C-alpha cells in the first residue's frame, strides 16, 4: 500500500525545466561535480545531469500511468514495458520480468551436473547446459545460423528485417531490442548500475561485471576445443575460435567490410558516422567507445592494472598483457594461409599478408605514394615539408 502511495505522489511532481534544476542539484565548483539528490549520483557534465533528471521524472510518471491502466486483479492491460524495481532493467513481457526477479534472490536450487554452477530456475539451467553440449536447437530460416536460445534467434532476425522499433528520446538513435535501448541510454546518463562486490568498480552492463569478476577469481571456465586456451567469458571464447576458423559474420552495411566480433563492427561504423559520445574529463578528448576512453584515462593516471604472473611486468591494457605473455609461452596463434608463417599478433599477420597481396591502403594525399602500413606513411610525409622549407 505504501508503494502505491509513493508512486501516486511521484507523478504529482512535474518534470523540471532547466531553470528548476537548482532545486535538484548543487554544484561543487572546485570538483566540477553536479549532484542529483534523488539518484544519489554525481555527474561531470551539466547536460548529463539534466538528462538523468528528465529520465527519472519520466520513469516516475510512466510507472503511475501504467498502474492506472491496470485491471482490478493487477494485470497490466496495455503496458508494453515491465521494469524491475530493484535494478531498473526493462522487459517486454511480464513473464520475463518475473523470471528475472529470481536473480535477486539468494537461493539457487538448480545445479549443473557438469560444472556444478547453480541457477535460479530450470530454464536457465537448460540454456546453460548447451554451453557444454554445444546444442543449438533454434535456427534462422533465412541464413541457417543456429542459436542456443530462442531469444537470441529473435534478436538475430532483426538483422535481416532491419526493423528497429525502439528509439532513444535523447538522440533519436533506433534499436531492434528494448534492452539495447536501455544500455544505450546509459551513455547519456553515465549510469553504471552493476557493482563489483570485491573492489566496488561499477559497470553499465551485467556481462561486463561478470567478465570483470574473473580478475579477482582468475576463473576461466570456457575452453577452446581447438587449442585448449581458456577464457573468463563465453563471448571471448567465441571470438577467439574465429581466429582458427577465419569466420567474420559481422559486416558493415556501408562499405561491406567484415569483422569477427560485434564490438569490432560497432567501432568501425563510427568511422563512417564520426560519432564519439565518450569524452575525457581531464583533457576533453572524445572517443567512440567507453573502453577506448578507459584506456586513454590510464595515460593520465599511469594506472597499469594488468600484470604478468610470470615476470611481474604490468600493463595498462589487457591486450598488451596477452601479447606479452606469448613471449613466455612462445604461442603464435595467427598464421598465414598462403605460406604458413605464424605470428604472435594479428596486426603482424595483416602486414605480412600485404606482402603477398601487394595491398597498400595508406596513400600520401600530396604525391599519391602508397604504403602497406600507416607508420611508413608517417615517415614519408616529412619529405614534403622539408622540400617546402628549402
């Protein structure tokens, strides 16, 4: 009863205009921090604070409106989005929300007899077991690609239809799935609702938190059945296996270039759009992805959180550590299909292949001379500047 009263009162509040924000926040001029009392959050930018306030008031009113459209038995008649009041995650069906709520309960009664991992419901256990059996019962009628879960197949079908019914009210960007929209909005608000219980670090996605936890546990339950390498996340293993198979299922609709991972495609598309929504609070430099911003910030802080267990050397990026470890192991996972030569880094293989193909994608905009790599082009450019000086 108290919850209903609070929700009813929440909708009586009107969404604040820019001039009303002073009632909701206070500005610390030395730290340049903007505080939102309702959310108990701090933002580095004034416009991000405004966005967060508007979203909060909008959600308050939407919850109450949805309640007023309910039947007397508590069934929501025309609500299309169902929000978890604990973590804020949004679902398209009430049944999905009900199943999700079990995540917040401590008891996990369903246990995998292969790896002993426990789950809240039998359906999640069934989906998990397919990781071990490699069963993929759901297949796409258009391209034949197979999936372990029906939901994954449903999301995949949007790649063929191009349908994107969910649109961001802030920037207008459209998405095929409501959860993709929810994650996108966090770019504007800076919200990171998933927190590590060990070190307190926060993340915008639960999957990022899951992968991060392996830093503390060092657990790597996912093993490549080709080379035996282990990974903390299943997605990392899937991307790794494409090194062996050469599969590149993600392609750019603008230029046709293909990629082995979805994140690589996303980063590439921003080359065409020029979109760089992430900016550094220290030097104001902007980036296309949050991970690139994180790596950049370490150039200011000097942080090197990744260390080699063999020699103790530390690195600012996990990728640099991975490359370094191969010095100790001698591993060379990248091989040339033309001559069979192997390499420790993908970039080295790419340059090597251009020696076979003769490809020179980097050209001088002054004289037109072309090079196989960007560094060679950079070394060439002073030739023109020195001529001008003389």
